[in-house]
C-alpha cells in the first residue's frame, strides 16, 4: 500500500476517526472530573555519610556512598518506619479508620494495615545526586499530606537511631563475651606461668629473669642502680636487685602511694645506701676478690643450668602478653560500642518541614486530555484501516490497476471531485 492509498483511506474514513477521537477526549474529561484530587507534601533531610563516626572515627568510603543513600531510601518505606509514623499521626485511635478496618475481614492486624497505607502513600528519592533525601507523602487531604511527610521524617530519624543502637548493643555484647573469654585465658596463662616459676624458683619480670639480673649486678652491670665505681661489687647488690624486681612487678598493679610500694621504696633506699657504703669500703682498685669471682662463677653456672627453664618461662610470658593484649582490645571495643549505643544523634540535618500543598498533583487534566487525544486518534486510524480491509473499495487508480488486469482507458471525474465549466469529464490516465 502506497502513502497515497493510505491517505485516501483515512480521508474516506475521516468521520470515523473524528468520532473516535472526540469520544476518547470526552470520556477522559469525564473520568478526570470523577477522580479524587491528590495532594503531595515533601520533607527533606541532609545525610552525612562521609562524616567520621563520633565514637569510632570510622568513615564510609566514597565508593559506598551511593549504596548508603539507596539503603536509606528503602528504609523510609520500611514497616518499622511506617509503624512509628502511624503512632505519630495518632491513627491507632482514629474511629473512622477503625470502622473502615472492621468493615471487612483482613489478614493483617490494625497497625500493620495502617502502616501499609503509609507505605503506599510514601515515596523517597535522592535529590540530584546529592546527599539530600526527600520524603514525599500523598493524600487527598493537604493537611494530612503535610502531617504525613513530617511524621515519616521523624519516624525515619527515630528508626535510624534505634537500628544503630541495636547494632551497637549486639556488637558490644559480642565483644564483651570475647573479652570475658580472653580474661579467663589470661588468668589461666598467668596461673601456669606462676606455677612454673614457683616450681623452678624463677622470677620473670620486665623481660628478664631474676637470676640473670643478679648475674648482671654481680658482673658490675646493674640495670637500675648507678654507682660511683661499677667495678666494685657490694655483697648487698643482689638484695638490691631483688627489691628492684619486686618494685617493677608491683608497679603494674599498685600506685606509687600504695603502702606496699612505699615500703619497697624505703627498703630500696636503705639497700642503696648499704651498697654505696660497701663499695666505698671495698676501695677503688677495681679488682674482684677471689670470693667474689667464685660467687660470680656460681651465679653464671646457675643461669646456664636454668637456660631451658628460662626459655620455657619466656614462652609462657609471651602467651600471657598475647592473652593480655587480646583482652585489652576486646574490652576496648566493647566499651566503644557501648558508648555508641548511648548516642542519640541521627547524623542527618533537617532542611525544613513540609509546606501545606495548595495545588493537587493529580488528576492532571491537561495531560489526561492530551493522552486521550492521542489514544482516540490512534484508535480511529486503526478502526478505519480495519474497516477498509474488511470491505475493500477502489478509491484510486492504483487500487483499480491492482484489482483488474486490464488497461485503464480513462478516468471519469464526477461532480464535486474537481470537474467544472470548461473542464472535460473524461481524462486519460497518467502513464
């Protein structure tokens, strides 16, 4: 079918096309008059996914910001948020809604039924790729639309805080359990180390054992005592080293004003004076006596004999240090999450409340009529073509040539089709 034939059919069926178009427009206009106007109000929040957490200091990576905003958009239409919005709107005590709910049996309870109405009327989206979240609520009443938008926003803020606190409490509980387990393991490791020290007569504090510390002191290398003549070793230097080790051990758990610490400090001061006096009496020759050399050799042999036990003691001390570090880390994380569970900040900034809408967003009569015009025109053209195919007629020379296999001699021009005074009623067909 050529374009000329198609246009000839439309012109012949123009009345049908016009009637279909007019009928569609009139029907759409009537329907638009019967539709209930819908008003929409919006509230906005500015989210801050890139700000550090006030407790942990952690930040959401920029690559995950889009996913974060999408999650918040879906959270707005969650049942948890809708249920809180229902309570804020006071719908649970509304008699009209109660009668509507009781008018027919439903599979859900009253609160969930109301929450579903809020979900169906709520939409949320991110404005222009920014961090602004817009919450829109639609209702036949402009007052309800404004109240619904603000209620959903407040419910979203409360739900965000509640979800965050629940996550923090769950994490805190898990870390508390880990800390308790680490504490038990630390106590067991420390008990095994203490039992091994007592069984072998060893003391390991500050990264060095007591026997090695004595050897260093007897060799003239006291780590914590400074003397005027390091070569002269006093007999009381070993006792002074023991007191220093006791002070180092007690300082882990006792403060400087504790009576026991003060007593140890007094003993150390007295021993330090005794060591200084003994070194002064020993003279400044710098040479060790035979008895001192013998004691030094005995101490060295004692240290060499306990080398295996000392290595085992170092391993036990390492286990104690590892368990202590695990306990400290778990306890620290548990405290951080516990503080996070107490935070009431939402991390969102309100950008103003909803404004009372003055114009309905639907029905949009110009858009409805324009759509009906296109629909009616298309339906009229379709009916015209269908009618023509069911009752085919010869309307052009091309139609006659297609229908009859005979030469066309002339075309008779009828009245109203272009004939007039001075013009012939017969003309030859165009070749």
